[in-house]
C-alpha cells in the first residue's frame, strides 16, 4: 500500500521580551509609522540571553507532540531548520533530541534561510513516502536578534525570534499533496550573513551581521513567489479557488499581499502573524501555520498553500490537505 504523510500536530514558542517599533526608534532614525507602512511590522519578540535555538525549539516541539497525541519515543526523525544554531556542531537537532529524551532517532539540521521549513517539510515527506520512517518532527527555530546589527535601520526593523514545530506522520491518504523547492546561489550577495571565522582575506572586513539589498530582494521575491503559485497549482491540477488558505513566510506585508493577489485570495484567507512577530526566518511559516490551526481558522480537510523565499536565494512551496 502506498504511503503518504499528513500533519499530526503543531506547536509554537515566542520569547517574552517584546521590542516595538518605538523602542527601535530610540536608537536609529526611524518611526513606528515608517516601519509599519513599509513592512507591516509593529513589534517583534527577542530571546533572553539564556535562550537558544534548541531551548525554544523544545517548547514548540513538546506542544506539537501533545497535539499529535504520540509519545516522543515514536519520533523516528528530527529535522531542525535554523540559521542560528546553538553550536557549529553538534547539530541543533541532536541537542533537541537530547532535550526531548529520545534515544533512538535520526537528527540533523538544514540551512535554507527563510525557506528552511518548506525544505524540511519536503525532506520529511520523502522519508515517510519511502517507508523509512513513520513520524518526523520538523522544527524551525531562530534567534535572529543576535545576528542583526541594531544600528542598521535597513535590517534591524525586520527580524524577530521564535520557534515553530510540526509533526508529520504516515497516512493512507495524501496530506502533503506536493512540495516544490528551488535554489540559485547566484544571488549570494543580495542577502547574507557572514561567518567571520570562516571569512577569506578579501572579506575580513565583514561582520557577523545580516546584510541585505532590500529593494532588489523584494522585487525578486515577489516575482518568484508568483511563479511558484502557478507551478504548485499546475502540478496538482487545481485552480486558484481550490486553495482555502495561504500560509506565507512572514517577511513583508507587501510581498504577502502580492502573493494573495496572484491567488485572487482576500487577505482574510491569509494567515498573517507578521505584525507582532516580525520575520522569524525558518520559524515563520511554522508559527503562522500553528496560529491558523490553533485558533480554528484552518480546519481538517481544507487545502493550504505554504510558501517561502530566503537567502541563497532559496524558495519553495508545499500544498497540504490538512
């Protein structure tokens, strides 16, 4: 019998500390109105000094495990998407596995920037369909506040911290209808975060902070996400009105609105968490999905389109029947 994968449970975690646009305007030349008009962001969460990607991921993961109604020992694979790992190695996934008390499990990290959750979902879906595993824990966890230059107005207004989790399990009927992931390293200098310890002599001047050419990234992101909507629907022989919900990466409200317009979808069918979370990179799609499911907007049997675009460039989509 052919195997498929479906969502069993979701979880999310946001740090307690809230940093508003007004707070940021005390240190850089900006204002709440200027930031909100251009991004749709009003505030973001900031991790405390003791928190790590694995500790935040643990909280989100435990929620997903409870809502999935399975035991941690039933998890066969853990995939953590993060650009802010606890350590270079061991992987954050291995550290999370230990936190959860799971002994027999495969764990590894992936790095696909803001597309990380979509990449992880695609990988998990293939593992389940192949019959190699039954239950996969996917976690996106980021502490972006530690790689942001808080004196750089172009980037410090955008990012926040948080963790999202999803448990994917084997099913006799399709839940994940299709996934589509892509990358193009030719745009490496448009959005990146240097690793000062690994820098070549020609790049010794670089700091360990996010750098971005915002206007160019915006234009490419909009065009790319519009194309992937068509590709995803065509792959499933569906029309735009067959999609019940759009769950996008939470980077900029104008990018989200452009994708919704492409789908001819009103914004009340789009899950938006951006205003009070900012861009949480690989955590954002999972946090938005959790929000939509947790508050009852997304219901069983509905068709949900997930999409993201990130540094690399990387981009991807997943069509899910929840």
